[in-house]
């Protein structure tokens, strides 16, 4: 199991510990992530089942922190092609 799923991400921790002083990170649904990345639901399910994409589960529903997805996408870049 990926350690990212065992510990809260810094963005979420900062927002929750701020005592409501700041906005919560933008959460995306599975459908929104599919539209954002222009991929099929089955591909996102595949990524989540192998812990290759940052996500959270709330009551069995997948949610994605948009800022974490942007960082994940940036980390996946291998430089100019």
C-alpha cells in the first residue's frame, strides 16, 4: 500500500489545521478527473487500484485534490520531448 494513502497530504493537513481560516483544497469527482485528463473511467480506476494516482476515498466515493493531480502530472514529465 502506498504511504500517501496512510498519511494526509500536506495541502489537506494545512487546510484542516488552519481552523477554517483558509479555503479547503478543490476536490474533483471521478467524472471531473476523467474530463480533466481526457481519459476513460476504467483507466482512472486502474491507476487508483495500483496507487499510481493521488486520491482519497470518502464513504466509498473517490475524490481527487486538484493541486495534487497537477503536482502528480508535473512529476510525470520527463522534460522536453
